[in-house]
C-alpha cells in the first residue's frame, strides 16, 4: 500500500549546509560522492546535466562503482527523455557498469513527488525542496534524515520499473 507523497519538513540540523545555487549543489554532490564507500540512492526529475553530467561527478561515480563488487548505486528518475535525446555521460557509465548502477523510472503513482535527494552510505544527504531548483540542504552525517528518506526511496523503488531508454545501447 502506497503511503502519501511526503513533503519533508524538518528542523535544521547542527551541521547542515544550506544550498542555494547550482554551483553549490554541484560541488557538494561531487564531494559527497567522492567520500562515499558503498551506496548512493538518488531520486531526480531528469538527472540535471549541470549536476550529474560533469567530468568530476562522472569520475567519482566510476571510481565508486569499480571500488567494490558490493557497491550499489540506485537511481530513480521521472523523465529520461531529455538525457537520452541530448546525451549524458552518466548514460554511458550506466551501460558499462550494469552490475553496480541501476536506474528505474518512477511509477505514475509517485510522479507528483516534486523534491529531489541523494543519500550517501545511509548517512549523507543532499535534499532539494523542489527538483527543479537548487535550494535545500546537505549534510555529511545526518543518519536519521537519511533513514527517513531511504524508507520513502525504497517504497518508490519497489513500485518503479527499469527504464528501458537507459538500458539500450546507443550506437
């Protein structure tokens, strides 16, 4: 049974980093990815190229993916059309590293969810209040919030299906 889509309201954490620009989100995303040792869970509208299609991010994801056979990167995306039509370095990485990176398309019942977040090793969080803006917070060590968001992520993951657009080999 699907729980209601949540708009998370929470108190500012002690070590939260306020985010308000694309560059801030990009830099913190790379830093947190570089420090991750096993898992990343990401929910995004369309894998914003300004954040997820940069050489430093792609390198960090690649290094994480090949660092251990236990690495798991799960991505939930609302719309893959922009990245398949315009190209995206992450697509090629996903196709090469199928054992560690999995992408699913968010099911219709969760399409109204308008936020975006990334969870790193079950404790680091980047949370954007609106998936199409760069306003939110980041924290390298906020396990309670990460657990709450992870529970929602897992619920959406179970109701979503692999995104065939991203599994195809583009020749």
